[in-house]
C-alpha cells in the first residue's frame, strides 16, 4: 500500500503546486484571494477538500494501476463524500455571490486591498469584512467554520490512512472512506452559520482600504488602450 500512499501525497503536492504556479504564470493573484484582494475562507475550505479528495482518488487509481489492475477506477465514491463536496462547493459559490452583491451595493463599507498591492496576511480571512471593525475583529462565524473544517479534514485523512493500512492489496479497497451522517450534519450547520454571518452589513468605513478605492485603482480601459502602441498601416508601394 506504500505505492498508493505516496501517489496520494505526490498528487496532493502537484495540485497545490498547480494552484500556486498557474495563477502566477497568468499574472493573476493568489488562488486563495477573492475579488477584494483579501484571503478568503470559503476559497480555503474548497481548496482543502479539493486537494484531499482529488489526490486520494488519484492515489488509489495509481495504486491499482501499479498492482496490475485493469480497472484502475474500479472503486466507489460514497454518497456522503459527494454530499460533502456539494456542501463545500455550494457554500463557496453562495459566499462569493454575497461578496459580489455587497461589493457592488456598498463599496465604501467593504474592506479591500488596492489593485496590485494585495499585502494582507493569511489570517485576515478570519476577520470582519465590512464596517469600521473590518480587519481588526475576529468573525466568530468564520472562526467556527475554519475549526470544524480543519477538524473534519484531519479526521477524514486519518480515516483514509487507516483504510489503506488495513489491506495488503490496492484492489482490496472498495472505495473512498465514507463520512458519518453526524459529520455531514455538523459540516452543514457550520456552513449555514458561516453564510448567515455574511448577511449583516456593519456600518462604518474600514481603515485598511475599501472596495471603492480598489475599483478606483484598477486600470481603466482608456489607460490600457493608450499603453498599447497603435498599429499603423503599411505604407503603400
């Protein structure tokens, strides 16, 4: 089972590497930063589950291939895992939509970094995003979501490692480990509280920069047009 385990680890590293290198090569910002230039908790939790589950699928498939199995994808993905992915991805999409609405409707009250100067620290994802206390006060809804997500990720990784150790041949693994119903309920409640915590709109202006200032610092279309040399027609013979 060592082959499956190391294929799992290498796959996880490759996914993380691609998430870091590809945006940088395209001139984009860090994959964990949102449209406000701030580190995003919803992006982090989606990334965590993506790395763990996709790399595990890849590791199990490679392990079966190395063991001479013809059907390298002949294992099951439990319904609980699919529900977990649905909750995680759905929460990320809804959180992103709420951010877009608030950034458009009240940009002077939404905390953001200037375009091209995203210098906030990683832990800013746990702070309030709007109002006078933005970036200074810890958001309790975010804090509990991070703690529960990390706890469930570590629990699932430990469960997967135990499942790999329990068999001698990769073909003996029928599928990915399943989550208990209690864990799914805990995850759903945590994400519901996280999304509900985004609904209030605190008053005040953030000290570290606003979405209005970020939009003002973005390059304008006219400036971009002036930066590109005009194409002159070739002289006639």
